[in-house]
């Protein structure tokens, strides 16, 4: 039995080895596959300039831990943003955003709960009717990723917050959408207690309450300068 094992091993290796095709010439040259980078289309030449938020294609969602059992998720329905975008010089880009905290939306709220969250113990919208974010620094971390540092003003307190941003691409426009368009996904986090909203924060070492850390998730598209060859009177398509 031992003497047959080496033979069986050689037969198995031979069976697994790739065999030349019957109609392929033995002296045919071998052509190397192009590198993966060469298969990717070049980035569109997106014009630098001022861009406005496309509210039909934008969401602002946040979540906090609830008792450590789940991440309670809510959103703001009314917000706006202005972007000065330069694809070839990201550091020159700037972003300003405003949020109406009264537009808070939550899933299946119990009676009176939404009013409680916009009341004095939480967002206190009567005293602080606007949330703002203004960028102070934009830096790249990869070909399509970056960090946007900015001043977040919430509940009357202003502190720096960092957003991790992915640039999803864009185009300079086309006849049916005659303006440049770019899109981004962003995530960030901050402690609400840093902004004076500490109600319900769990005691140290426990999760019994509403988490201090707020996770923010943003999806946004922006419309920019007009396409140079756009037909007169052309309008952007409806969602």
C-alpha cells in the first residue's frame, strides 16, 4: 500500500494541473491581464464651485443606545446645506449646514413623547431653534475618503465634531440634468452631554438609560454649476 501512495499523489497532481486547449498553438504568446486600476473609468471632470443640497436625495439620521438593548434611531426632516466643492483641491472645499430641530421624526412615538424630546430637558427648541455645522478643515484620507472637521452648534453650545466622509462620485451634468452633481456618505459621533443635554445619561458602568454618544449618518447629493452645453430651458429631473 505504501508503495502505491506516491504514484496516486502524482496522478492527482497531474489531474489538477491546467491542460492546454486543443486548438491553442504551443508557441502562442501569453498576454498579461491589465491591472485592475486600468479597468476603472477615469473620474469625471467635476467643475469646482458652489453646490446646493438636493433635498429630495438627502437624509440626516442619528441613533443613541437605549438601555444597551438597541440603537434608537431618529431623523431630522428639515435641513439644508451649502457646499463649495473642489474635486482637485479638497482642502479648499467648505460646508455649512442648518437643521431645524422641530423637524425631529421618530418611529411610532408614544403620546407626548415628541413634545418631550423637543422640550426643555432635551433639545429645548423654544430657546435653541437652530442647529448648525460649519466646516473648519477638510482633509483627504484616501482616493475617495476624507475627514471634515467643523464647529457644531447644538443646544447653544459650539464644539468641534469630525465627520468621516466618502465621496461617491458625480458628473458635470447631462441634457436631462443640466447641472453638475456630486454625492457623499458621512458618519460622525459626539457626546450629547458635551452640549448640555445630559438628561437620562446612564450612570458610569451601566447602560440603564439613554446613551451619551450620538451616532450620526448622512447621505447627501448636491447640485452645482450648469452644464456648459445644456439646452436652453432644460430642467433637472424630478425624483
